[in-house]
C-alpha cells in the first residue's frame, strides 16, 4: 500500500502534481534525495511504491525511483522523466531494472549529485527566457554608476518587470543604503559567499530584501567578504533563470569574481563624465572590461569640459554610445529625502525608461 514517508529532517506532505515524485523505501537514499531536492528548491511527493492517488505518477514533472523500488514500479505508465537512482556503483542488474520501468537513465550517488540537482531545478523552475542582464561600471570614481544601476532597476520594477539588483562592489557602501533599505530583512552577500553548484532561483529571489518592488542583493555592514568566482557564477545564473531583468553594479577593478560577473552580462554600460581625466581613466577600465565583455557601451554624463560632448567621449573610448545621462539638479536632495534614484518623471527616470524600451524591444538588446 502506498503511503507518505517522513525524513528525520524534512516533512513530506501528500504533495501536488507539480512536485517531483520520489519512490523509495530506502531511508538513506531518501535522505539524500530530499537533500538534493532542497538544494534545488523543490519539495517532493514521496511514496514507498507506486502512488495510489490517480495522476501522481503521470503528472509529476520528474520521477526519482530508488533501486529498491524498481520492482514495485513495474507496470507503471511508460513516460519520460523517470530516473533510476541508487548508491551501488557495481550492481550489474541495474540496467535491466531501468529498462523494466522505462527509465531515461541510471544515476549513482554521490557521483551524479550535481547533475541531479540541476535536473530537479530545471523542472521545478521551468526553462524559460533568461533575464536581460545589464552591468553598470564607473569610468572613474564618483562617475555615478551606482546611482544609474539603482535607477535602471527601480524603473524596470515600476514598469512591472521582474527585477533583481545585484551589488557587485563590496567597497561601494551598499546599494541597499542607496535605496534606503539597509535595515530591511533578507539575506546579503556573506550568506552566499560559499555557494557552489546550483542555487535555486526562486529561493534566491524570496530570500532577498524587497525594496521599491525589486529584489536587492547587497552587502551587510560587517567586514568585507570575498565572493569567489564559483559563488558569483551560481548566484547570477540563478538570478538570470528567473527572467525579467537583472542589473549588476560592478567595481572598476577586474578580479576573478568580477570577471565571472562580466561573463554573464548581456551588455555593459560604462558611465563616463564629460571631462578629459575621466575619459583617460575610463579608457583603462574599458580595456580591462572589454577583454571579458564584448558588448560594452558608453553612457556619458555632463556637464562637459570645453570642446567635449557625448559623441566625442564615446568616440575617444572607441565605444558605441548608449546615451547621454542628463544632469538632474534635485537628485541629491531627493535621495536625502528617501526617494530612490529613478523615481518620479525626472531626467534620470526618462533616460532609464528609454533605455529599457530600446533594450527590450523584441525581447532582446537593440
């Protein structure tokens, strides 16, 4: 008779049809599979043998059958998405049992753990269009890159798009502070610094502070934490799988973690004030960033030194011009009053709105 099982760590309810299905009576294997499901952000339905509830086998997005339960699953409806899982690396009969239940493949733990987490996460989260991911980098210190990154994220969120803002600069003071949310509850970068492999996109999104209708991954107020490349890769990949837009504020230096972030961008915006020293500094930044990111564009900010304009600055850098960032005199006072960058209908908000309209036209980057 079918029945629900419980692990010592994780309660398993009777389940919905959109949950992965685990069929096993092996408690050690069950613990491993529950752990892998948790890592993928999935809460599975668990049974000792074929579930009696009509449609559970047919409707589950993925079925993990333990070696011990293969004989009990003979006669089940043949379908895709059935995986035979076990621990014994030297069992010669495993392929015969896989054929008997119509399994797509045979997995042996712990060797296949990483692959299996990815597969579970794919069926739980779905495999849709990835987020348009835009990085913002200052051509020199104080160029206004963080302000633009926040404004782009705020504008995207206000238009109804799923939006995540990622603070990639541990020395920047924290984008949550710029958005007035330094006290907001949620996880920060130190919580993800040891991440490896797959991070569940839904779990990531739900764990972050929500500010101005967008999710923000920033830094806490403690000591600086190094985010290794594998953690940056895992977190940004999870953010991108959620769709919508992801905005990443990046430092001017390019270390291994920043290089990993650059590799995941669809395009980068280099913010350059209209002055000769800023252009000289931005040229060095552009040369470093351009080794990793092929699509880097200039955003030029006034006021301009004599003889300079946005076209001249972009030409001197050898970069396409993404636009001219207008001067907004009341912006510092508005931020001091608690308004986020990009609020209202000022010049900065209009710049960001126009940028997203171009970048998202037809679902891609123009």
